[in-house]
C-alpha cells in the first residue's frame, strides 16, 4: 500500500476539505463551577454545597458522555486560500567522515604556533610600541621620558600627580619599573597572540593587528580611569591606540610567519595509534 506524503504541518497540504477535530464542550467549566460551590458551602451554608454537588455530578456525567464510549468530533473546514506553497525538499546529501579518513579531527586548531614565537613576537611588538611612544614624547612633549614615566605610573601611583617637568625628566626608578613592566606585558600578550591566532584561520591579521589592540585599549582606559584618574587624564588615548596597533601588527606578523606545529588532530587514526597500515590494494597491516 503506497502512502502519499505531503510535507508541512498537519493539515496544511491535505486534499481533504474538512478535518475532524475534538468537539468543543462546556461541561468542564460547569464541573469546575460545581466543585467551587461545594467548597464555598463549607464556610457559608450546607444548601450551597448541596447545589454544588448536584451541578458537579451532572457536569461529570455530561463530560463523561463527550469522550466515552467514543470521543465526539466535529468537522472543521479547511481554508484552501491559506494553504502554504509546497515545500521543496533538497536532494543534497551529507557526506560523513569515517574515523581515520584524511582531515577528520574533533578539535581545532589543526596547527599551532610555538610559544617561542609568542615570546619573540611579543618582544618585537613591544619594541615597535616603545618606538611609537617615544616618537609621541618627542613630538608632543619634547622628551622621550614622558611616555616612560607615564607607563611607570601604572605601578608607581605617585607618578600620576607629578608635574609636567618631572614627567619630562629622567627618573631611574620609573625607567626600571616601566622597562620591566613593558617587557613582561609584551611577552604575555605575545604568548596570548600565539595561542589565539590559530583559532582564526581567516583574517588573522585583522584579529591580531586591529581588533584585539582596540579592545585592549578600551579595557586599559576603563580600568585606569577607576584606579588612577590623575594618570588617566595625562594619557593621549588616540596615540595610545596607535601604539597598540603597532604592537598588534608587528607582533602578529612575527607570530603568523613562524613555523606551524601540526597537532595530533591532523594525524590519521592509524598514525595516532602508532600502527603501520598498508595502502589499499597492497600489503595489509603489519
């Protein structure tokens, strides 16, 4: 026996003019009303409970006959004008990868960058960032020590209240604090870049060189405005973003150009199990 199928919700594509549906009934509402009267009589008068009992029994019998021995139905007319267009089923199929088949893996990325690439990329990006910061100091403040002292203000809060002449002058303590902090943060961000870049096989230069520095700049500005507002007011934030972009572009370029390390996910099932499997049509496994 062949069955003709009509895609779509039930009744949407049927050729019948009417659809049988369960008949409506008012007895459930009457049943609930009788039950309410029975409960109300407990705190008012027994006559109300008696009336409620009669209504309750009558509604129960009527409701019973609606469904037993056969459920009552009524024919609902199908509006042909509201029928949707037939749904076209695609003929494409899904190809499933078998275990051990080339390219089959359960985790990404397939290749990663070594941590050493993040270290050297972070140092290279930090050097580019430092050069841009010193260039800003020469142009805007006529001193390369101005951005250095501002950077030291992250760990030396008193630097935020220093005078303009003090920020332009060399400070050995501030220089050491800024150098150590800048190198440490640059290496940490370089390692983060090395880990994140393989996660974005497409448009990695955009993620590394533009988007991440912008997000990082916004995070630093918001945090510094809360921790040290005086220092925050001394920073030229457009130039700070330019320095961050320099770090991202240079560091991301160094990391992206490093040697990629293939993970076990790129290996076949036989290679991961350290089995020697012969080629199809040749020798079998040994």
